[in-house]
C-alpha cells in the first residue's frame, strides 16, 4: 500500500504561513499589501467668491438695416462688403439727377414767392398813409393786407417744398448711421430702389461695445433668491456682476464687462430669464452670432466649505469623499462621507474646487489622492506634507 504522509508534512508549514498572514489585516492593509500613502486637505470655513456660468450668444449693440428712402436707380456701391465703416460714411449712391431738378424747381418757386411777398408789402406800405388821410377806401387797404398774408403763406409753402426736395436729394447718398461692420449688399448697381417696397440695401452691425445674450434658468434664480434671503450667499449690490467670456476653443476673452439688463419676466418658451451683458470689443475680435460661455462673478458664499474637485467621487447614491478617521487601534483609516456639492470655486494656486453644502465640517481631513486604492474602513498612511505619494495621484 502506497504511503502519502510525506506530502501532508510538506503542506503543513504552508498552511501555517497563510493563517499567520490572515491574522493581522490592520497592519498590512488589504490582501497583505501595505496601506496606501495619501495626501490630505484640511477642511476649513472661509468666504469664497463664486461664479455662475451660462451659454450665451454674441450680438451687436446696434444692428441697423440700411434702406433706401427715395425711389431711383442704384448708381454706386461705395463700400466693401464685410468691411468696417464709420458713422456718416457713404455706402450707396442713388441717381440724384431727378432730385437735383426737383430741388432747382423748388428754389425757383421760392424766389417767385419771395418776389410776390415783396410786392404785397410795398403795396401795403403805399396804402398805409393814404388810409390814414382817408384818401383811399378801407376795402382797398384790407385787400392789400390780405395779399401780403397770402404771399407770406405761399412763401412758407414753397420753402417747405424746397426743404423736402433738398432732403430727397440728400437721401440719394445713403450713409452709415453708426460705425460697424457692413453686411452683404442686397442690391447691385443698376437695380431699382423703391422706398415703399423692397428698400433694404444692406446691414451695419456695431460690435464695439458687444452684447452677449443668455438665459438664467428659473430654478437657478429661485434657488439663489432663497439662499440670499437666509444669508447663505451674498449677491453683488444692484446685480452688478462682472462678466467674462470663454470662447468655443476654451480660451478666455481678454475683455471683461458688466451685466446691463435682466428681464423682469420669465420667457415662457424657454423657461429662463433673459439677460444681457455688455463688453468692449476692440478691433471687432468677436463677431455677432458666436456662442460663448458667460461667467458672472461677484457673489460670495460666507463661511463656506470647499474641497478640491479631485477629492470628490461619485457612486449610484451620489457624491462622496474619503476622510481620515481612527481605527480601533488608533491607526488612521479611511471613512466614506456622503456630501452635497454646489458650484465650482477657485482654491489656492488656481486649483478648482467644489462648494460642499452638507456632509463636511471644519477640521476634517479629506483624502486627495491614491483614491483607487482606498477602501472604507481600511488603514491609510498619511504622507509627509509636501511629499508626493509613492503612487501617482488620481486626476
């Protein structure tokens, strides 16, 4: 009969080693591995500036339709499409010759009316001493006075027609009412311009200063109003937020501006409150119709708690962080803590952080890195301040 005792004797020392390894989990961490080395962030309360971000669309502060105000043939386009023009600059010329003739005729009518008025005045001056000497009839003198008044009225009418003729002549030269960027010409040279019909010639958009239109969600507005009422947030006085923009490529626009309009009503089509910001736009670097991110700054959360963004994790039950706790033997262990977060804020050295509305209190130590190795209740090793842990921090 074959003996198996030597094999049993060989396995005994191995079993003893396994039992010994399983007997001290607190010293060695998970599965016999050493505790992960972690950096921490000490929670403290402080007044933190907060900003709010929305999607906006740029628009000209003035967007003007250039239209013909008299009928005629378009003789000349005097600008380059898409170029910058100054207020008063000529854009189009409508054939002025018919209006020059009308103006000349009106000037002749005025001269004739002035002559008739002068004649009527001389007649009244001639009859005045005669009526005083009763050398002429009262009717003849009254007729002379009436002729003078009729001549004066006729002169005013002809002067009005001359003014209208000169206005129409001036309208044959179409100028830019504001400085801005011109649009595409709607009519080419030789086209008929109708003042009462299709009179659009082009557009001019003033982009300096620039407007940015955006909407504030009704729920966000109500939440901010409630928090401001109980002192959880301080909004800038008079709603004077500072406005900055982030462009579609992620770069920041160098100019900042101000909020210059907030509607008193909620737009029932979008469920938002319409708002508008105004910014300087030298050199027309931004065009009308661009989509941008609008950041409103100037609000402050007093006595707020914030933690770096990388320390906040998410599970099916919501967001949470790991904090340093004490195990049964006094060693540092990781404890899970559910949190409610608010806005993003800027922390020291430009780092981004979350406002924590509930779940943390001042003095607690939040774990920042090696989070993939941290487990609830498992021991951790605190890194020396200023020292990078052995394992790469989690982004």
